[in-house]
């Protein structure tokens, strides 16, 4: 599920909606000015 987009000037993300005792999975990909996109990154699992 798509969650959020960031701008290239600030390529970072903070998830402010995390809940204790929950697992989160994240992947990223780049979208280029010409409209093309990279492949997704490897998935990371965060247990909060």
C-alpha cells in the first residue's frame, strides 16, 4: 500500500503514526522527473 511521497530536496521520511507492539514493513522507490521509476528497495521490517 502506498503511504507517502517525499520531495528530492528532503529525501527522508518519519512515520508518526506507529503503534506500540506493531510490526511495520517499508520499501522505497524513486520516481524520476521523466516519469520513470526505479524498482522497489529491499523490504525492511521494524518492530515497535
